C-alpha cells in the first residue's frame, strides 16, 4: 500500500526529472531565457497533479559564463536555473526545489503536507 | 574541400535535428503551445548562422488528438508542428522546412542560394 | 519534515521522469532496441539511490507499428516500453513501474518499504 | 533546385543535431559509457541515408571531471565525446565530425564526395 504523501512525493519527483531532462541542453542566452522559463513552466504544469512550476534562469550566472568565451549562447544546465514545483495529489501537497549546492544542482523535497 | 552551399545546408540540418530532438516529448496542450513555439524559435535562433526560425504548432491536430481520450495534454511530436528554418552561412542562404508528408514528419531542404 | 518513505518516493519519481524525457524521441528499430535498453538501464542506475532499472522494449508493438508504414524505424515513446525502477534511500526501498494502461503510459508507485 | 551534395550535407547535419540534443544530459560514468556509445551509434544509424556513426566517449576527460568532486557520474556533453557520422545520399557521401576546439564542441562538415 502506498500513502497519499508518498504518491505526492513520487509525482513531484517525476515533474523534476521531466523538467531537467527535457530541457537540459537547450541553447540559451540572456535574451532567450525569459521565453524558455515560461515554456518550461507551462509545459510541466500540463502534467497530472501539478499546480505550480516556477523556473528562474540565473541570468547573472549565464552572463558570467558567456563573458569567458567567444560564444553568445550556451546550453541550459542546472547551474543556470532554480526551480520550484508544487503538486497537489488528492489534497496532499508536495513541494520540491532545485538549486545549486556546493557546485551541484540538488533536487530537494521541501515538504509534504497532508 | 567543402563549398559554402554545402556548409549552409549542413548548418540548417543541424538546426532541424536540434529543434526536433531537444523538444520532442515536451508535455503540450493547446493552452501551452504558444509559449513553447516562442521558446523553440528563440532557442534555435541562438545557434550559429541561424537567422530565422518559425514554429507553428498545429492546434487543430492537437485538439483532435486530445478529443479522443481522457488526457488534457500530450507529448510534442512532428505530427503537431510545422517548422521553417533559415540559415545564412557567410552570405549563402539555406532554407529548410518540416511538415507532415503521408503521415510522417519530413524535413526538407527547400533551397540554397549563393 | 520529510520522512524517508517520502524521500524514497521522490527519488524514484525523479528517475522515471529522467528516463522518459531523456530517451523519448530516440530513433529505434527492433535491431537497435537491445542496445538502447542497456544504455537506459545503466544511465539511470548512475543516479543517486538507484539500485536497479529494468527496461523492456516491446518489440512486438514496435514491429506492429512499423508494419503499417514505409519506415524502418520510429521514435521511442511510452507505448514501446515497460520500465521498473528500484530505489534504496537510506534503507527505505521504493519501487515504481511504467506500463500502458488504456492507451496511456502510466507511471505507478508500486510500493514503499521501510 | 537543390543538389545531391547539398542534400547529403543537410542530412549529415540533421544526424549531428539529433545525436547531440537527444543524448546530451544523459547521466554517464566511465562504467556506463560503453553502452551509451553503442546505443547512440545504433540509434542514429536508423535514420535515413545514415551509413555509419562512431561515438567515442572520452573516458579520460570524464574521469578528470569526476576526480574533482564527490559525484560518481556527470551529464553527457560535447566535452566528453568525439563523433563521426557518414551519410550516403543517393551515391553522394558526406562526412562530418564533432570534436573539441578551443573549449567548444565544434561540428564540422569534413567532406562531400559526389
């Protein structure tokens, strides 16, 4: 048997894996970042039980990366975004977050509320 | 030796492969289609030599697909979009297009102009 | 506070979202299916807490799809695979499964064992 | 009108864009690299006109990356692979290659032979 809290946690995990691996590698520049943020949010919000997705592309980190080389764009990776996802599974809310932690993008389950 | 016309054709090919395989599989609904169109266009326009990308999500095809089942979204595939890409490689222009042809998404090199 | 059971469920969800959205869209034929199965399994088993991944490409479904048209390959989607993933989060085991359910690929949390 | 040489160059470009953006972001370790190399080769060889794909994961570069941190895997990017693709379009052969050039993955059209 699986509890609603476990189901909600499972669902929010699916959304994170989806968002990251669907969009990592996308060509991105400071100018194109806003449209990609919106598209990622709206795409993932289509998935079942998903009530809210917020993607924040870290423009300063992106600009710092590009300042070091000849290219005007790079590929999206976890270093360049912070993401919050909220799922509501039949009344149980799960919240997860991705941000950099000591040089690695860390996906963290923040809370599950029955 | 490789001619400018061949280089331009190569570059527009890269853009098509990138666009299709970066974004195929993205959760999409009629409501989220416009933001994904814009994000695909701006992402690919970041790539070298790429001057113009136009993505048209086929909303009617998307709605027909969803009308047949319980889900409110599906995954983006070639059946649901038409794409035009223009590349300018050092003065040589290459134009390519993707559209459905007898049930298959066909990527076609439309013209190369020196 | 988040329990170990919820963490395990979150982690197994991440693995499913990753597997599906990293590899959906890959060109696949009956001949290339075995190498993709192995690569998907070994790729996802790299992720934290993931102890076992089994991917079964449904060769009969793939052959039926290809029999209906001129192409010798298609794109991988949920219709063509069944997947089992096991996660061990600090002693708590979570098991999830993806299979077709009434025409849709359903990702299901099968059990969480403390 | 489009020449066979331009068509061949277009087709080999599609293969490179596909390979890179389908598989970039895949979790990879030195142990899982061989199965991913094989799967990438066989997947892309399914595509029209594609006669040969060779993917060489740069294990030394991968090990150097992992030696600098706590993780046992990373994400596949252009820094970790060299790729050769050969296309035969109705008797016209096009060859392209991806390798690192001054810190950037460069996709290069090597030759087109009528």
